[in-house]
C-alpha cells in the first residue's frame, strides 16, 4: 500500500526493531537557511536540505518572489541571494501549514516594501500570529487581517517602515514570532533591541535562529532570554556552502523505538545526521529518554538508544514528571514511551501544543485512550497511565505529521494499529513508514 495516497495504513504488531536510520534534514534549519540564503549577498549551496511539504512551500514562495533556487543534486539546493530586496513586489503566497515559513516570511515581507498576501490551509487560519504582527506594526508595517483578527490570512502593504531603537514582542505563545522578527530586522540596517514580554517558550528554537543568522554573517547580541540586539549595519552574506543537520525531532521516534524494543530483546537503534554537537534543542530528547531508563550513547553525528539494564530487568521504562518546554515537538514521542512505563508519566509545560498543526494536547489524549491508556488532560500538561490491557486501535491523525509518526510506535505494544491519513507525514518525513519498516521485525 502506498502510504502517500492511502486513506489508512495498517501496521501489524512489531516484535522488535534494530538497525541504523539516516535522518532527513532538519525542517527548522532547512527553512531558516533557505530564507537567509535568499536574503543574502551571494550564492549559497545548501546540502542535506529536507525535501518535504514545508520546505517545498518555502521554495515555491521564494521563487514566486523572484529568487532563483536551483536543484543542485541529491538533497541540495543552490540559492542566488537577492541582497535583501525581493525582485517581485506583489505576490500571493500559499504556505500550507508551514509555521516555519509563514512566520518568518511575514516578518520579512512586512519590512521589504511590497504588496503581498500570505495564506495557508484551514488549520493555519486557526494558528495565531497577532503577537508577531503587533511587533511589526511598531516599525510602521502595514498588515491587515482579511479573515479573523490575529490570524492568517494576511494582507501586507508597503507601509511606512522605519527603524526604531527598541521594540517589544510577546514570547509565551510561540518562539517563531521572535525568530521571524529577528531574521527580518537586518533588512533595516539599524541597531534594534528586541525586548521579550513574558516568559519565552521553546528557547532552543530561538537558538537555532541565532546560529543560522550567525552562519550568514549577522551576530545577534543576547541578554539572557529577555532582550536581543541586532547590530547596526548588519546584512546577510552567503557562507558559500552550508550543510543542514539531520532532524532531531524525527530522531525521537527511532530512539524511542530502540528503547521500547530493548525491553523485549530488541534494539539498539542508531540515528545518523545528528549528535552531541547539534544546535537543535530536540536532541535533548535523548536526556529525557535516559530519565525513563534508556541507555543512550552519542557521537559527533549519531545517537543510539536501547533499554538500560534496569529497564530490561523490569521489562518497563520509568514513569517521569518532566518539563517539556525545551523539547515541544519531541515531547510528543515521550507520550508514546509513557505507555511502556511502570506508572503515571506527567508531561508539563506543553501549552504550545494547543496552537500547533492541531491541538496536540486534546488529540494525544483522545488517541492514547483508544489504546487503553488512562489520560488526564490539562491546559498545559498530560498525565498518562499505561494501559492495563493494550487494545488495537484506529488512530486519527488530524492532518498532523507528528501524530502519525508517534502512534506508529504503538505497534510495539503487541497490537495492530491503523493510522488514518498516513500521507500527512509528507510535511516533514515522506519516507517515514518505509524507514520504520526497514528496522522492524514482526
């Protein structure tokens, strides 16, 4: 069955997994690098770029804006930078459900003097963007809401944009707002201090942004997580060539599979393309997995996981109470690992799940219960108690790639699992089910 076009995919119980997986490129790094390469002076060849829906939306948008982006072979793109000025000054851009494209492109387009419409799928109309728009309006940006106030679609005009020495932005809903704003500010060429109002969530993703900007010649100053300074005269310059790390969020599924399978004699599973020196926050998933009783080893460009000695003896992982704010995407995989734990696991500080591709707290609670788990859902937490008796289940995925990838691991519980709309994984990992099948033993 072709998962890309099928209405559902039936997964038979998986006895064990073991082997090595080469990860696709990081979505977060790929889309940041594509945009910065487009804005830079000079030509950049990006290697190991993720080839999936979200990056295709970014590439399509950049081409519509007049940026020449050429296929440079397997998983490589050559981007001819426009030195901060898109040639096309009027365009309608459709960006699907790609938050890593909508947020930074909105910021850049608002400051570059043109008329643009930014839109996406129906779910994107439910994902807030008002905090970013409010910050951009402090600079004189002209942004209107043709639909609901505070949500895409957006109509962006030329405005009367001028630098300000200091602006503010809220940080407690999505770190992508701050990331988008920081990536856009060098277009103004002036020193700007950005102050964060409230607690900044998902800080590691902002770290990815700062590293990406540094790679293109803009070094942003930082006062803790409360203020960021874009220096005067900053502009993006091509590094010539840049390699994209493997996706740390995608690594979580295979590392968890190795730990779970190790409970019954399987594992280890090694992922290649990301390792101890990763700039991605989700690499910390490995630490959380260790807290649950996994044995994890790590090299410069690889991570490997199986069950630790105590977990093997007991046949269960350890239940944990963990703050998941630093690993919001990979934390979903912990919810599945919790099904194999020795008690109730609590995942805290996950309010950002509510405004992702779907309301992930509600969706996870509903689907975990189908497998027989007892789940308590809060405003920003989930409590998960493993099933006393596993149940075969039909899993709805809510057009959310991570729901599909997470719940495929439930087949390690010894039950058949049907994944509805398996093609949704095309957002970030089109080959996911094929890769999982490659390390599975039934």
